[in-house]
C-alpha cells in the first residue's frame, strides 16, 4: 500500500472510529482498536482519571459508564491533518450532547493524535480536551450509574 493510500485509509478510519464512539457503539469501537491499544490524556478529563489507559478492553470500560449517561455524542469533525508519517493522523473534533438525567448541555473541543498499525487498527490515541468543561458537567452526573 502506498503512503498516499495509507493516509487516505487512516483518514476514513478516523471518521469511522469517531462515528462509532460518538454513537456509543462500544463493540464497533473496540473492533477498530488493537488489543494492546493505549489511550493518553495529557490533560486529565477528571481529577481521578488515569493519564494513560492500557488495553482496548480497559479503554472501553472507561468510556462506557460516562458516555452512556449522555445522549450520543455524535462527534463533529472540524479538520483532519495528514502527516509525513502515513500511520499518524491529527484530528480536530467537537461533541455536543445532553445529560440524559436532566438535559444539561455538554459541548467540548478535542484534538486527537491517532497512530495506526499496518493493518489499520488504532494502536495509540492521545486526546487533548478541555477538562474545565467536564468539571462543570460533573454535578449533573451525580447519582448516575
């Protein structure tokens, strides 16, 4: 596969990954990640969150309770950037959702760097987000499972 073909494939996979995760399709999301997948948060989404989650299943377990407390996120992609390395994609995206319990609005902005292996599975995802927005929504999630 040429570098140009690999870049195009990884851009398409990035769009699909965010669609699946944004719709809380956790099985579909997991199918796009390597078993030894690593998620990194340079800015912790919550004070007690880990800055690094190792393993596809652990990442899905981390996402499931928080994301199911909201209407689906339905991420909107603002821009995708190709790099010299065809296995790496940078993506800017937003989420707009509501807390199911009380309808409180939640919107955030993200920058993700995704590393793909030769087979097209995500091996690493570093996500930058605004933790202050998450802090503001946490009181609306009190008592959520």
